[in-house]
C-alpha cells in the first residue's frame, strides 16, 4: 500500500489538467499534490505535481517491483527509494526536491510546502 488514500495531498479523481489548474490558482512556490498517473501503469502509479517559479512540474512516481519501493522520476543510479508515497512527501517536506525543466535544461529546487486541494 502506497499510503496515499487517507492523505490530504492525494487527489484521487484529479487528472493532469485539473491538477495543473489548481496549482496555478494556488500560485505559491512549493504547492503540491499527488494524483493518479494518466497512464494508470502499475510501474508508474502516481504523479507528484509541484508548483515552483510560475511553473507546474509533473514528476512520475515509479513503483519498483523488485524491492516494493517507490522512487521519483526516471531511474538513475544512487536514487532515493522509499517504502511508501507518503514517505516521499514527508522527506521532501524536510529536504529540497530537485525540479528539472527538460525544455530549458534548468534545475531548481523547492520543498513541498503547501497542500493543494482540488475542488
């Protein structure tokens, strides 16, 4: 169990556009929510959506079958792995999350600060 279902930051019925609209409305750096991934793939069940510097980032959350853990983004060596999605959120409320803008090839970072609820 990913530990998402009872959490305030989990937007179960929210699609990408709804999530992005809600975060643009919040307009606060570090606003975030977790939604189900568009593809509904068991290897990438969720997406972390973060607002920073007037942009919305959609970061895939991967499920690693072999270790039954979760990780953010594309697989990389030495990546952080977590036992639940809730642990990812708790970790990045304390430590900065690196945001990579693939279009402009820039890196930013922010902590997860404000839970956005999709109405």
